[in-house]
């Protein structure tokens, strides 16, 4: 299913959220060069799914998703 505009982010936004949850500064390099085959921008269109399942709603925000992933890793 994809997150549509509700829950999507760039790699830089994802790194920032991870740094926020862990309290650590990540060591990464950013390059302006695109890798062959990478999408420049991709957001899922969930309108058709919502038409078929009108009661369905998003359950998690982007921050909730990252927090759940982080907490799962901390508990390991």
C-alpha cells in the first residue's frame, strides 16, 4: 500500500527523524548525483483503494512508524 502524502519522506528527513529518536548524529554523505534506476519522486495514489474500502484510514503517522521501528530495535 504506500503512504501517499500522509506518510512519506526524503532520505534526509528519515535520517533527521532517526537522529531525533536515537539522540545520535549519523555519519553519512550526501551526493547530488542520482543512482541509475532511482525514482526522483514517488508517492502512492491510494484513492482507488479508499473508494473500495471507505472505512479504511491511516493508523500511523510517519513519526509513529519511525518510533515503532526504533523501539523494536531497542528492545532486541
